[in-house]
């Protein structure tokens, strides 16, 4: 592996995210352990947070959409007459 190109497997990425979020380990310490730049770990955490935020936003939009559809049918049925 060329120097300067860190390569983390998916398992390592999951372990790092878990250790930072669950156990509260410092990203700098994990970077030394996995021989990567701390920026790599911070980017992993940022990506994970963005994915989580996107999932929450999608769920919110689905709930709003369902509410609008149910309200449309409820109010729309009264105007048909």
C-alpha cells in the first residue's frame, strides 16, 4: 500500500464509528491505532451523521405526505357533493 493512501475496510470503519460514538474514544487515538490521519475518522463521522440526518428527514417527509393525503381525501370527499 502506498504511503499516504489510507485504506480502511468496512469492518474497520464500523468499529471506529462504534468506538467513538458508544465508548467515547478520541478520534486522534483511534487514528494512531489504525495508522490513518484523524481527518479520515472525522470524515467518517461526518458522513455517518449526514446519512442519519437524511434518514430522519425522509421519515419526516413521508409522515407529512401521509397526513396531506389523508387530509385531502377527508376534505376532498366533502366538496364532491
